[in-house]
C-alpha cells in the first residue's frame, strides 16, 4: 500500500510521416529505421522482459498516428528488415576488423549480440511491432494513448473544424490499428489553448499533458500545485510534467545522458572508417550517415575520446536509476506532508531520447521500473487513468495558452523563420471547410469526389505537421521541411481547383493516394462547420462568435520611470507598460517626479502620474523619502479610483514601492504582482548593515505577500526561492526585452568618426563598458585585465561610461597601474552616445560580480557588438559561451583577459557571435512576446478575486 505518492512515467513516440513509396534510399525515411532499431524495439524488449519476470510495472506510451501508420505499413516493415540485416552484417564485419583491439572488439561483440537479439525479436512478431504494442496494451502494464493526426501544433491551427479533424482522425487511427479507443492524448509539443478542452471532451478524451507553467498559471491557482492533475472547465484532466524529473534527464548540462561513461552519440564509424569499407552500409549516393556503431564514450571536455565500456555504462545507468528514484521519493515525502490525496509526479519524455540519443536510456528505464515496482516503499508506479480512477476529486481551473519548447509559448513554431507557412495553411483550412460543406450532399454518392476531398484533407494535414516549423526554427534540414510544406500545399491547391472545376485527374489522385497511404477511412464530416467558434491565433484563446475579451486595467508602481533612470528598472518598466498598452491594456503608472511639479501625461498610450513626496528628499533620510513616496502613491491611487479607474490588479516593481502596493492590495482586495529586479543580498553579497537588513526585510515581506512574483532570470528565481522561501510555482520567469535597431546609417558612421576624434581613441579597437560605478559591476576586474590586453594589442582603448560612488577610486586605480593614457572615464552618457559607442566597440565587457539579468548586454548584442560577460546571475542565461558571446569566470581577471585577447585576435569569430546574438534577440527578447506572457500571467490571477472595489 502506498504511503506517500505516485510516479507516472510517460514516453511520447513520434516521427513525421516520411515514407517514400518510390525510393528506398531517402535519408529522411532512415530516421524511422534508426528510431526503431535504437529506441522503439529496445524499449519494447525492456517491457517484454519485465512482463516475463513478473514485474508489476506501469508506464504510459503515446504513439503518434504518423508513426503508428508507418509501423503498420508493409513497405516500411520490409525496408526495415533489409536495414536490420545490413546492420547485423556490418556488426559481424566489425567483430573481425576489431579483433586486434580488445577494447573495440568487446564493443563490436556487444553490438552484434544486440542486433541479433533485435532481429530475433522482430522475426517473432514478423516485423509487425503493432502486434507487440497490442500485447503490451493487453497486459495492463502499458497504457497506449494517441496524438493529433499529423502532430499539428493545435494553438496555431485557425479553425475549430481543422482542430477537430486533427483530433478525431488521430483517435480513429489509433483505434483502427491498435483496436482500442485511447483514454488520453499527447497534445503535439504540449500545445494547449483555452477552449481546446471542449473539443477533447467531445472526442471522448479523458486527459492530456502540459508543461509545468501551464498549470502553475492556472486560474484559480491550483491548491495542489504541480503534484496533481487539474480539471479544466470541460472536465478533461491536465497532467503537468515535473520540472525536476525532466531536468535530471533532459538537461544538456546536468542531465544523466551527459555522463562521461555513457556512449558518445556523434562519433560513428559511418564517418570514421574508409569509404571503401563503409560504402555498402551508408547512402548509395556517397553520403556518410550514422550506422549506429559507435566505439567511444563521452569522456570529458577537451580530452581524447576514450573507448566505450559497456559494463561501466550499465553500472552507471543503475546508479542513475537509483538516484532518479530517490529524488522522486524525496519529492513525494515532502509533498505528502501537506498534500491530500497522495502526490503524483508526472515525468514525460520523448521516447527517442531512450536509446537513440541516450544509448543507455532503455537500461536506465529497466533499472528504474524494477526498483520502483519492487524495492520502493515510498512511491508507486501508476498511469494517468489509474490515478484518475483512484482519486476522481481533483481541483478545477482554467489554463492559459502554452507549450513546451523554448520559452514555453509556441515561439519555436511561430517566428521569423517559419511564420510564412501559416497564411497558406489557414487559407487552405478555410477553403477545405467551404468545399466539404458545399459538396456534402454529393461526395457520399460520388466516389471520385469523395476520394479527392479525402486526399485534399490528407495533404492539408501533412502540411500542418509541427515537424516542418520545428526544423525551420532549428535550421537543420530546412530544404526538406520547406519542400514538404510546399509540395503538400501545392497538391492541395491542385486538388481543390480540380474539384471545383469537376475535372479530377484519377491517375494523379491515385498516385498521391499511393504515395501517402495513411488515414484510409478519413471522415470528411469532421470538417463540416458545427458552430461559430474559432481559435484565434493572434490571441491564443477560443472565443464564441465575435465576442472579445475586455482589456485589462493595470495599476503599476515604480519609483523610477524615464526620464528618471538610475539603472535598468526604469527602462524595463517603460517598455513593458508601453507594450501592454499596445495589447489593449489600460495602464496607469505611479512614479516619482523627476524634479518637476506633480502632473499626469499620456506617454505612448500609458497614463503616467508624476508624484512629489510630501517631504523633499533633501530634508529626510533615504528610507523616510521612500516612505513618503509610498504615501503619495497611495493617495494618488485613491484619486484615480474616485475618477473612475478601477484596476484589475496592481503591479509593483521592487521593494521601494512595497508599502503602497501592500496597502492597496489589502484595501481594494486586488491581486498583487511584483517584479523583483534585483535583491539587496545579491548587490552586496550578503547583508552587512542595518540599512541593508531593513531593505532585505521589506523585500521579503513584499515577495511573500504578493500573489505572483516575476523575475527576469532563472538565477533570480532561485535567489528569491532560497532567500525568502517563495515556492517556485509562485514565481514566473519573464526576461526583459530589447529592440533590434537597423544597421548603422551613414550619419551614424560620421558621428562615430567624430566621437573617436573627440575622445582621442585613435584607430585601435575600443573595449567598452557602461553601467553604474559600483563594486558589483566589477570594473576593477577590467582594469586588472587591461595590462595584458594592451601588451598584445597596444592600440586598444578602454572606454568606461557611467557614474557612481566607485568612479574616483577606479580613476586612481587606472593611474596607479599606468593605464591613464589607454582608459577613458566618460561619466554619464545619454542613450544616443552610448549606442554610438556600442557600435564602434570591438567588444562590450560586463564583468559583474552580481547581475540579476543584464539588460545592458542585450542592448549591446542588439547593436551588433560582441559581448564578454561574467558567468554569473542572469548574464549566464543570456550569453552562451562561444555561440552568441563569450563568458569568463566570475571575479577572475586572467580569465577575462584570455577572452578579450582571443576575441581581438579573431575578427571572423566576432562576426559569427554577432549574427547569432542578433538571432537570439529577435527570437527570445521581443517586447511584444514578453508583454503577451505578462498579460497571460495577469489573466491567470483575475478570476480568483472580486470584480468590484
């Protein structure tokens, strides 16, 4: 009997439909054979052996309809049989070739034994893996569920009819091939949009899976957090995946698959051995490809790759399985202290990770399932259906639009690299719906017309596959993804024109049916308009008819706002407020007046109210001035309410507005969102003075009393959790944004020349820093690194902009080190001059000791300046070393000098870093997208509060 909690393991198996009826040498079709050989069959072998040993395991396996159709296809089965035979043959030759090398020979024998075992298993089922899946389903240990018909990213499908067709055709395919209707569904890319649950309910689906932030941002906030499913308004259960369980397996930095004892994926004999030897086993046109035979382990960074040791890797898989289970047990023990019913951890993964990318993954699962089923007295394995049967009373809530993948809101599948596809897909949806409705009375009686419409629907569905947008985003086999999208849409358009003209070409139609023989019984009724509902792609919610959601009203409190700018907070508040206004939110900002009389004005759609404190700053100490500002904010807010402004929520920025924020929250009973831009503990690497202690306490009070916290980086999320014990589910990570300006104009180039002359910079490389002159910004490290840089690049000049209490001390430091002639301290510079300096700089350096985010690094990247940053705080999340910039060890001047010298020596590398950085800016730090995320967070809080003041 379970005393603490449950673990639900979920694997999602998917391949795009890449079957080619005409050719058997398509590289893309080889993806399926590799996945079968390295992932799917090894996993089936694990499950079969567990059944044979009487192990009472439970696991959920989602098999997408395209993959299921290919596994059930006689042509694919025959081609895989030949592929496997060639692989066994190659493994046998490798045993002979490596006989003189004991270490390699042992690995070659392992492969030969493994491939022969797989061949024997396949012969047992006559290569029909579907039969093996059915047996596992009948055992009750494996729950098989489905996916959308062609893995379309449903939030970006425009019409309800097309979404319904994706869902129903996927369910029908699952039932036709596996003989049982699925209870659950894996939404492609975990893509959910409000209203989708109604269609799932209509389809008879009981549950689906989401990323963690989807449930975390539910309305109202779920009482059981992420340790239980959440019931949507249409009674479909959403199971959130567990972040910690995902990270331990998925993380490229700390995940198990990166262990140095495991097999190296990328080093394959298909690329290493002589062509004459390997040619019969790779592509006949001369392309080297992976054969699956790899002899090296991951080893370590900058070390020669050592030979793989299967026994050592198996032992490590055992250790990692034990560690994974112990980690889950610790989670449920802690959660069970406050949670009723017993907590559930949902651990979801792509099936292809196990075996293909992580060779030892099936061994890991074998050990894990055995340990959990037989050894653990803390946690029990379960499936979603079994959990719902045991605990039907679960919380309810409304979920926001979301996905997994980069940043969690569909960005991977809609960006500047793939957005062009959607106008064509959406037009095709509308045309097909119109055509099916118009011909509904005819196509049942006219077989050729029905076949033409069915094939048009197949072509549309195949074009809708999320794989093509994913490939375009990742810039891998882009030509193939573009060609598939183009070909399917072209064939769709050709069929539509023929249907409308009454001139369907039977031979052409038969050729397309033969090329793509999936969904043979596609039901055209799914495309009939059933209601006026539509999924609106731009806002990601299902709305009835022409109704629109009323804009939110936000009261924002910030002690600084342009033109009063001390650090990055003021600019971030300004940009967020302006972009919220563009999203039709009514935003009022209360802020300190920049030395002028109190007044209000409209700034880019934002109502800004400049306030004077009741006691001038020079007549009071710092904390008194802050308190007086908060009194002024409270009074101003009450005046706004009397004038008719009725805020839906309050958004505070940092502790300096905390008194007013907490007072208004309590007075009005409105939700409070707080953005923590930085922490006093981090600024000073601890709390050392009474003033710092007071500020620290105010930060803690505001953080714990807020309904939701926003931080700009995962680092800051960790700090807030660690220092103030704010649960992770109450913290949202939304970075600050930045705009990408166009390339420098001729006028700017002339201005840069003038600035060079004015500052006496000469023609050498400029190394630029801008920021407050405080110790946490680490300028002393740059000055310590300067002598070595100047030794190798004597023409270099260091330009330091900004003011603060450390300015004079650092001037003296430069003089004492003999750097006065090569260092320029500029003091405060306005934005225009700062941008010119960024553009002319060979490198922008930010050597911070503490940096919660690092917006200035983004600004440099946006202006085309290579950046070098300390590997700390939010900077390490912005800059990926060697990809979009360089990092150095925090606090280490020698490390900084190394990176600077390398960058100045390699102008071509500088250009590469700049290009990647600009792509990152466009993809990840666009204020429009960040404002939408903030709006989603606002909406997630709204219904839990009263609707009137």
